[in-house]
């Protein structure tokens, strides 16, 4: 016998986001608290789409200064050099440390851009109540969630570069204004990912089935 699919929402059940306890809230669906841990319960994350758009638009706006403003400010006896993320990548590539160049390019330019594009795609598809490839879209969401944890890689690369240059003592290296913007982009895309409710992908599919 095939297991029958039943959604908690259709059965009038709510799952706690904190302790995962499933409970029956009764008739009243506003301001329900988890009977075990007291956390607020919701059928879906509140204002998921609006909040995700808000975090995402802020991330898109800050992505521009993160790439245009200098990321590192290197001062040596011979003068100052300021590098943006891209010029840093080019510098690393031409100076022979191409593995580092690839890491910085993937972590700081490609991953945040793909992440923003994927979230925009998920939001638009959910808003259009699309029933197209829900499994693939759920997988995409899981991938974005997984990648989020590694996005701070670039900050580590800067820390690593700073340590490397400071060792030579003749140069000082500082993080430029783009570093703060970049950190904000990473945090904002993480917040956007968290406020997106992947169950919204499945709601139109469930409605279609009756
Ligand atoms: Zn709970």
C-alpha cells in the first residue's frame, strides 16, 4: 500500500519551528503558541514573500557598492593600491596565484549573484502560483540554504590576505568600504533565505490536486 500524502495545514495542524512539535490549535488560528516550548505558531511563515523581497532588494542594492568600491587598501613604501573584488581577482590571476583567484571569483562574485537570481526566481514563481517542477525548486532552495553557510568565505580570504601581507611588515593592508557592503549582502541574502517559506512552493500544487 502506498502511503497517503496529507498536509498538516489541511488537517488543521501546526508544526513548531523551534521544537518541531505538531499540535492542534483548535478553532482560533491567531496568536497560537506551541504547547511545549511557547514559540509562536504559524501555518506559513508570516509575510514570507514581502519580507524575502525586502531583504533581497536590500542585498541587490548593496551588491553594487560591494563590487564597485575598493575591497582592500594596500599601503606600501611605493604607494597605495586599492582593489575592488574584480581587480583583486585579476591581480591574483596575473600574479600566478590562480587557485586563490578562482576561489575569490566563485565565492565573492558568482555565488552571491547566483544566489540572488535563484531567490528572485523562487519568489516570482511562488507569486505566480506556478506548479512547474516543485521538486526541482525545493532542491534549489535547499542548495541556497546550504551555500549560505559558506558565503563568508570571502571575508576569510581577506583575513588570510591581511595576515599574509602583514607578515612582510613593509606593507599595511586594510579592508575597504566594499568589505562592509559585501558582509551585508551575505547577511541579507541569508535573512532572505530564512524568511522564504519553501512550503509556499507546494501550496499551488496541493490546491491543484483538490
Ligand atoms: Zn515548540
